[in-house]
């Protein structure tokens, strides 16, 4: 079955430090990959997506992710963490191109240390 | 343009009852998806509606059903509620486009803020 795995349910970084959130996928066909952010008591907001174009994808709020087929990874990074980045982050994959079904990882809660 | 709106935002039901959750899609979007997000988990796909017909279903029992109306708004109905149905229910709308080969190409999903259901 197709799936995504997010390594680390909780990640803490200091303000101004590098943010690295890990995501690995399993797939026998090229997937579409997404990162979403969820702030407390809110829905999901799309940060960025990979749809088989450029392997380095830039998103909102200074985030970017690189698709690495050889490693089946799509890790999310941000050079300098800001207090407002504290949230839950979800990696998601889409395989069935007949509908918009997304398969989500279990999420990574990012805490920013002042 | 208006975003995705869901109602109610919070509700409490008892085991065995039935619940209806509502979703108004973003202007111009003809596809609605429903997801269940249990506490501490990622969202799980329940089903999707496109042009008023179910277009894909996740691993949920038949007591989870839905509707899409001509104005593209949608309802999620859950019968015979169980304790494990307690979760945040997210609605997302999108507007797929036609690809070069004629197939549907997914549009970006826009999520509402969810309806939090507690089953006692």
C-alpha cells in the first residue's frame, strides 16, 4: 500500500536555526507530494507541492522541499526558524489520479525555542 | 472569493446517534473531499464528491455517507455513532482541470477549519 512516513513526531529548534522535517514515501509510480501546515484549531494550509516538475520546490513562508527519487524522500526545510512557524506539519502523497485522495503522514509537531 | 466553510464547528453526540456535518465549497470549486482526523493523527480520506457523485472512497464503513448538492456544497452523515468516531472532520474543495491528454488533473485542495465531533 502507498504511504508516507514522517520521522519524528516532535521536533524542537531554536529561533533562527535550520528547520528540517523528514518525509519518506513508498511508491511504485511517480507520486505527487505535498506539505501542509496546521495551526491550532485550524484546517490545513498548503505549504508546497511537487508535481513532477522541478525537484526543488519553493513554498510559502520561506519553506522549501527537495524531491529525491533515489531516497524516496521529500524533506521540508527552512533556513531560519521563526516563532510563527510553530505548528503541526503533514506530508501527504497522491497516487490515484482519478480523484484528489491524499494519504497523509502522522504529522510532526514543530516547537520553536526562543 | 469565499473560502471553505464548515458547520457546526463543535458538537457532542452520544453513542448510537446520527450526525450531519455541512460544508460550503470555495467559489468555483466543483469537487469536495472529506477527511477524518483523530487526535494526534494525520487526516484520513473518507470520500470525495465530484458533480454530485461519489468519486473515490477510503476505508470507512457504509454508515459514513455523503451528498453533494447542485451548488457543490456537501454533507457528511454518520449513522450509529461509535466512540472512535470522535475526531476533527475536515472538508476540502478543489477544482480539477483537464490535462493535455484529456484526463482530469487535480487542483489544489483548500481545507475548511473542520467540525470537531465528540461522541460520549
